[in-house]
């Protein structure tokens, strides 16, 4: 029971991380903290730009960051500054050349990191409880334990994103890695539910190999759509830098080829999931509830996509679009898990 509670909280936190990351992207706050794991060398970031300016006769701590001549300087050791600035007391932060402070961007990115750190608490508790909950089932204990190194790897990827000054390919890998962890947690949730409810859980559904294969394809297509969406988003970010935040009508004008591929794929995803829904209903496979959610999420995805293109990016449409896609993948993956138990094969009539 306690294992499942920790697991449920872990899943919620992971989606909160995805939401927080989407807000970071929407607000352009990805470099709000230009270093990692600290933020401008602080555990709790500054609230005033003056805190990042050099001061005479001031005690500086090892790793503390200041902005000097439009670049970052890092204190290599504890020291007290003199009456005048001495370059020899500082190391140049040369991982990237971003050196700007915006209090909103900084705290949005900091909250994103804080949510990620807090997510580690229920996940650690879940790993500890797994030894009692699963008892002698080594495979599932190992699967639970793998959540921690994967979260550490995800944190490392976050550092790589910051160090690269938001390189698009690293942002995409960072997002896909998060969804991989979502899949692992949902797998553990499915197994723990199956353990508690037993055989009755499987009897509610009928195995159909075609349905299972279609769900596999649908899940992969959703991942492809998310990856394509990050490329479109990168183009939008570049356009925002060129034309400004107020000129939203120009963010996708002209549209890139990635946008048209992304839009075309959405048609394929919609048609495939409609067929999956129809096949489930016609063969009475028992996945109706989750497939209803799949179609609702796809419909909302389409609506937010249309709003961004035709109504010039209404507030919140970008992070909502990404979060919906992440939820869609989670629902599809769970349907995939439920489609695997081979109780009694059927002969399709269609």
C-alpha cells in the first residue's frame, strides 16, 4: 500500500516536472540559471541584479558568480575583495557565453529545478519500500531501483542543456528521457495493480495481437510527434528572438518544414487512434475508458495546435500542448501494458 502511494506521488511529481519544464520553455527561462546545479553560484538564487555585481570589501564564497563586462566570473575560492576589482581573483565561466539576469526567468527556472529535486524524495522512498512490497521478485525490485539512476541521468541531461545554451537536440533528448521514466513508473504501477487485484484484472480484457501492435505504433508516433514539436518550438524561439515577443503573428511566418511535417503527422496520429478506438469497441477488448481519454487528449492537442497557428499563440497554449502530448503518451503506454496479457486469443471478424 505504502509502495503504491509513493509510486503515485512519484508519477504526479514527474508530470509536474514536465509541466514546469514546459513553462520554462514558454517563458524563455531556460537560461534563467546559467550554471548547474546552483543558480548564479547560490543555493537560493538572487532577487536583485545588484547581488551579481562586484562589490568592494565584500566576502565572496567559493563558486559564487558575478556578472562582469557582460560575462560570468566565478570565485575559485573564498576571499574578501579589495577596494578595486582584481581579475586574478576570478575565473571566467567559459562553458557558454550567456551572462544575463532576469529575476522572473531565474526564479521560474529555479522552481523547475526545485520540483525536480523534491521528486527525488518519494522516488527514494519508493525504492526502499520495494524490498518489502515485492519481497522476492528481484526483477521488479531492480526495475524500481533503476528509477533513481535514471533521474540522476535526467538531471545530468538538464545540466547539458544549460551548458549548451539550450541546444535543440539536447532539449529533445531531455524530453524523451523524461517520458522513458514515465513509462517505467507506469509499468511499475501496472504491475503493482496487477499484484493487488490479481487475475480479475486480466479477465476484463481480451487479447488481440493486432490491437497490441497498433498501440505500439501509436505510442511510437506520439514520441515522434513530441520530438518534431521540439524542433518546431526551437524555430519559434529563434523567431521570437528576431521579431520580438509582441509580434506573435510572425512566429510561424514563414513556417518551417518541420512544422508541416509535424502537422501532417497529427493527421496520421488521429486516424490511427480512431481506428484503434473502433477496433476495441467492435471486438469488445475492454480498453474503452482509457481510449476515451486518448481521443479527448488528441482533440485537445489539435485544438491547441490550431490555436497556436491561427490565433497567434494564446497564453499558455505552448506548455499545454506539450503537457497534453506527454499525458497522451502515458495513457497510450498504459493501454499497451494492458494489451499484453494473453488470456484468450480471438479471431477478428473485421
